[in-house]
C-alpha cells in the first residue's frame, strides 16, 4: 500500500472520549455508539512509571497517533500482604485512568489476575502460596476466593471508569495467554462471572499466541479472542480468524521489542522492520495494542524472571526498545510508528514530543559507609527457627534475608576428616553470599545450579548466608515457588539446626539513611571527606548531592559490583556489573534541588563514587 492509499478497515476513533458512550464488538468491527472504530492502542504500565510522569507519557502516545492506552493491573503490587490493598501514589490506578481520559483517550485494562509481563511472580501475590495448598490459574476454591476479593477491591476503581459510565475503559481482558498455561474452561467461566459480578459491563477479551491449541484452550465462545505476535500478521490473523470467526481482528500484543536478562545482551529490534510489520497489521484492517508503547522501569525489587531449566532474572530497565524510551523520550521507532499510524488515524495531532536532552553529568564521593553487619539493628527483627525457613515462611516476599547459625566443625563428625567441611543446601533461591565470622567465602548462584561450598578446615563460629531473591518467575510452572534457602542445610551431611534469620526490611530505608547521614556529618566536621577507599560489601554507602530540578539522571553503575540503590528513599532497583544494563534511571520527580541522599547497598565491592552520566547505557546488543 502506498502512503496515499486510503487505509483498509475503519478509521480510528476520534481521540475525544465521549461521556457515557457505548462500546461494542460488532459483527465486523469494534463499534463506538454504533460507528465502526479501530483500536490503536499502546501498552503503558502505570506501575513502571512515576505517577507524576503518567500524563506526559499518555500525551506522547496520543501524539504518536494512538487512541487508547492499555495497562495490566499488578495484583501483588497493590496487595503485598493479604490484609493490604494499596491504591495510593504510584499505585493510584484511578488517577492513571483519569489521566488517560483527560488526554481524550480510551483505556484497555487487563486485571489478570495473572499478567506475566516480566513482573515478579507474573503479578500473583506470594502470600497466596504460603499455605502450599492453593491451586492458581484453575478452578480452585482458595484461589478463586482470593481473586474475588481482589476484583472487589478493584471494582470502585474500574466500574465507574467504564465508557458506559462516562469513563475511558472500553475493554477488559480475562486472564493472560491462558492457553499457554492451562485448559480449564470452568476457571475461565468463573472468572468471567466474577468480573461481571463486580459490575464490569464492557466487552471482555482474551489474548493468546496464535496457535490452534493456545487459542482453543485460552478462551471461551463468549469471549472475544485476540492474538499476541509481532510479525507475520497475515498468517497470524488467518489463524486467529479460524478461532474468532466474526468481529474485529486484534493483535493485543504487537511485540515491538523485548526484555533483557542479567548476563545476556540488550534486545533491540529493527525500526524499519517493526514499522513495516505494524503497517502490514493495520493494512489488514486489524486493531492493535503495541506492546510496549513505553516500558518504564522495574523499580525496587519488582522484576520477574524466567526459568526454563536455567534461572534468568530480568533486569531493572523495562525499556523494551519501545517507541518511547525508558525516560519517556521518542526514539526512531516512535517517529517511524507515527508515520505508519498517520495513515490510519486522520485525527493524529500536529504536536510532537521533543527529543531527549543530555542529562546532567557529575560525580559525587561516597562520604559514609555502614557494613551490613553493623546495620542489622536498623533492618528489622531477627526470627529464630530450629529448621531452615524460606523467606516466604517469614512473610518476606521480596528482597534479602540474612540467615545465621553457629557452626563448630572441630567437634562435629566433620572433624573426623582432615578435609575441609562442605556446606550443602537443597536449593538456593536465588543467590547466596556465604560468610564465616564476617569473611566472605563465596557465592552460591541459582543460575549456576550451585548448592555446595567448601568451608575452611576446622571452620567454627558464625556462619552468615545473605540471600537475595532476584525476582520471582513470571511464566510457567515455577510461579509461586518460595524464595530464600531451601533446606535441608547440611555440613558434611549433618543437618544444621538453630537458625536466626533477619528478613531485611528495605521498604523504608530512613533509619539506615539517617545513620549514614549522621556519620557523614560527624566525619565532615573533622576531615570533610570521601571514603578513604572502595566500599567493601556487604555494606551501605552514602552520598548527598544537589541538582537542577526537572531532569532525570542516569546513575552509572559500571564501577560498582552488585546491589540496589535508593535516592531520597526511592528504590531505583538492582544493578549488577554483569550487565547488560549499566545505568539506573533516577526519575526527575524523586529529586529535589538540594540535599538529595543516595544510599547504595553493595554486596561485593564498589568504587567510592556515585557517577551520573549524560545518557543511558542498557548494554551491548547482539548485533
Ligand atoms: C506475553 C505476555 C506479556 C509479556 C510478553 C513478553 O505476550 O502476555 O505479559 O510477558 O509476552 O514481553
């Protein structure tokens, strides 16, 4: 099709949302108040973007030519514990949907309950699994009771914001690529009934990869089936059409990039090819949700992981090589997609977002440090347990736990041999730093299938094992598995008992920050100084800095080992010298003009400087 040829299929909906409209799935097209419309949607996860930036990102989607924003709802983000449901700040889904409406756009909501999305546990709360008896993603009463509560908690947010109530929501998705996981139509029917039961009236869809088996297992005759794919649209739509004989065809996840694992390369896709693929899809008359329009960031400890034989945790950035980059600026893909979308959307605005500026580049010294061993009294309560507990058993669902026990191999049967004793664990989830009397002996890494480590001959004293949950698997049967050390723990075959465990309370780092700031103040009064040398982990380091307001920063982590960073108490996420990612984004809204605090938890060793650079470094690609 040439640039000037009229597009196949219906014209895009006007970008002005009309109060109390009716959105329906017609015999051939989506219909808004009886008129055919094409959905031109882009995925944008509110939980991966600072709330003060939502409006900016949504506006830029409109300016690219989209008329709809799609978001998942991350159940576990809202419900970190069974008795909590948080809709505040960055989890204020109502505000996000109101921002969508204020930009004159429609919304598609995918409340899961399972979302995949490279998100910790695929969005399922870890507390669901602690009894060990719940059966997720199928017709199982405990699971469905929890889902019912979750949907009831979402109802006040979603129901009044449906299009027939004057809000932006036009579609709701049931489950997520269910055909890739299970085949339980009774479960799907119950989910539909629950979603209707809370007052959702808009049409419901499902999404599946376009294979006969997945499309057949992932949906119900009453649900509108859509596909997930990023190329070969004609073939994929033909398969979809066999399973969805009437109504509009839609690619609900048009993959325009991909996510990255630690230790692998940064994924990018060809702009020209992606734009051509989008054009092919739209020329065939289909509706689309571009996955992702803007990926954002796995702030804190929210990243998921894959495990298809080897555990692969996902990096902090969710840039996704999307049209709008992680910092919210247009890429070449943005402009190429805009050109394609302009052919199909007569109401595309003239306004265009500006290009990314250079971020301020500067370095500040770390001025204080606090060994983890000296900070334990600031990080929560120790728990004692005769048997080795998982993190989950202690109510810790993200982050780190410090396991401690006393050993004396000079009196155990291990001493019968002059050989060094060996510590053996059932499994490590996911990475354990083993220390004896404050001296690091080594690391046991799940992705290496490590389970054993030799201790020095005659080892005796305090054995510390600092364990990191590197992100829960988000796809496949390992969803919901407990984290931490999985027993038994044995020393030369003899079980180790009497553990004390400190689940590290890192959600609120103010006590650690205050302690570091106080050290800085007292040192500064005498020597005015930076740390005398590198930061030896596990330890916290501290810096403070001033910055002109308004700009994001990129923290360069190349000279640091592995850990996590907080700026003004906001957890930027994990860093790792392993890459591919070597910068962490600091969103402008978390910064203030003076007295910003930076706290780093370094597990291994770090240069004593915080270095900010002009642009992101998401690492090497495979080209
Ligand atoms: C599938 C899932 C999404 C996401 C993508 C890959 O399509 O539905 O949640 O995991 O794969 O990014």
